[in-house]
C-alpha cells in the first residue's frame, strides 16, 4: 500500500519525517498503525514524503499515484469529490488566537459581587436601618432630634456594624434581635467578599486584545495562518480579509515570534492546532470559540476503495475504546505551566442565589420584630385612654385611632415615653421579657399642671 505523507507541517506533532529516517512519526502515524494492527492487513504500507500543498496530495490519490494519504488532512466538500475520506478522528473548525493583556484592576473591589448582589445587599441594609430607627426612635435619645440627625444616626449604626464597630446603646428589647440577624448577614457577606476578592487578586486577570473578526477587518490588522492549508483562501473568500493583510507561516514558533514583534494581531488556526498551541502557550494567548466548522481530520483513500470503510469502522472503535484519547494525551500533553489549565482561572462574581436564604431570614426577623413592636405600641395606649377619661368624641368613639397613636409616637403627641434607664446592646440581650422595658408615661395634662 503506497501511502503519501506530508514532509513538513506547521505543527509537527501530527506528522513529520525525522532526519535520516524513512518512516514518519507523529499522532497521525500512530493512529494509522493502530488501525492497521486491528485490521490485520497483510499488505505492508510504504510511506512516501510529499513536499507540497495538501490539495496536491489529494490529487496524487485521485490520479491513483498513491493508494492513500494520511496526516492532518481536513475533510472538505471540494476534496470529497476526488477521494474517499474516512470517519474523522478529530473535529475541526477555525479558531482565532489572540494575545492576552493584563486586565485593568482599578475597580476590582466591586467584582466579588455582581450588580444584583450589590443592589439586594443595599436594600437589606436600608430596610434593617429603617426597622432599627423605628424601634429606637422615641425611646433612645441618640435617635432623637431632627429627621436628618435621626436617619444619620440610624445609618451610622447600621453601617458601622459592617465592621462590628457599633457603640450606640439600644433601648428596645426588639432591636438586639434585629441586630443579631443583621450581624449574621454581615459576617457571611464580609467573609465571602474577602475570599472572593483574594482569589481575584491572586489569579492574574487577563483579557484578549480582540474578540471579533470584524474589528480585525475594519481596522485592517495583519493576521497569520498556515502556508500549506486552505485557511488562507478561506480567510479571503469567505471572511473577506485582504490578501496583503494575511501572513503565512510554516512553523508554530513563527506565530509567537510575530506576535512578540506586533507583526500580527491574530492568528487563525484549525481547532486541533489551536489546542496544541494553547497547551504550550496558555499563559500568554487565548482563543475565541470556533464559529466556522469543517469536516474534521481524516485519512484519504481512492474513490471506491474498501479500505476507507474498514478504516472508518476501526476509527470509531478506537474512539469508543478511549484509545484515540490516549494517543492525544501522549502526543499533545500540555507544558508544565499549562498542566493545570483545565481549571478555570476566571473567578466568577457572587450572585444573590448563593445568599438568598440568609437574606430571607434577616428580612423575616426584622419584619416580625417590627410587627410585634407595632402591636405592643397600639395595644399599650388603651389603658391610658381609659385613665384619661376615654377622650370620647361627640359621636361616642375614642378620639385616638390607630393612625393617631402611630402619629403621636413619632411627633411626641399625647404621650411621651421617658426611659428610667439606658442599656447597652449586651445588657439588652440579658432582659427577661421581650416587651418588659418599664417606662414612665407623662401626659400633656400632667405637664400643664406641673407648670
């Protein structure tokens, strides 16, 4: 069996002829040998070097000069008209390789949380602040005064709790419960934020120079590709690149050299070449998703040859058995610095979904304390109405509705609460009864009599 093999390829791990050796070596040759071994063919293969374009290799098989062609040959519709291709042993597509540059980290402190996370966290903070302000407004002297002062004190209290530095005294027995729930949220958020930010600062954040074909064409940047493949013609005819903006190379090392010289802005490689290239240069380059697919890599036989069907069947068996993967690991093993490249270096921002439970607990605790405090406020004023003679209106109804009681609570109306003593946050936690703080109630009529 006369087998034609390319003498030189840009990526010689697929196939190459070593100096002084008549038999080629490489991934494609090992795969070919595995198939022949399984088929038990008695016809020994004879390999011939071919120094030319891949299209000319196909013509050599078509005109029956050779029985088959092996190597990194892309299956294309045009080529399939002349030869019989086997089942593809590797997928193929056009990928764009671009250099990586360091990402700007000026605003990296905002990256640990995504926008939704920041908004929800801010909403929970403001909601907790309003609840604490409502609970402490009339009983805590530090939360009294003009509206600006009241909200300023409440905001400073809740903000300082982010650093566990709050020092204001708490008077309502409901407030410590709200604060404890909020501190749980603060502890979890700060711990998660610190861990995420540390990961982002530890991992070098890189981004590609270009991500779209159109920008390269519009700005007329130079691009590179292999000199012995169909990619150059594809870039011109399909993608619309100018001929004089395409540079061709005959070895993989030329790409890194030209990138370092800024001679090219991007390189277009087929998917198997892209993976091999990034296995060696993962720290400095990246690739875009292959948007243009081809038929894959396969072996070419003469039209009507029974060898094509036999090889296709055995290639499928080798793929299912994992032998092709084993060959890939043997020939295309990543460099030491890229051995951990399977791990994604991009640290994702944390989202609300991860903290939904603690947010719900905090909001629920705050709401329950607010409702209990409001219930106690509305029910505690009834005995004092009876003590003042009911204050009945001409219609016989009480002159103080629930809305009036809440209004008087904020505006120091009919009743003013004067605390007998103040308690710190720690002392408030030790009280026996939730609503048992004792107050002296001084009515406006009493104030007038004393005056």
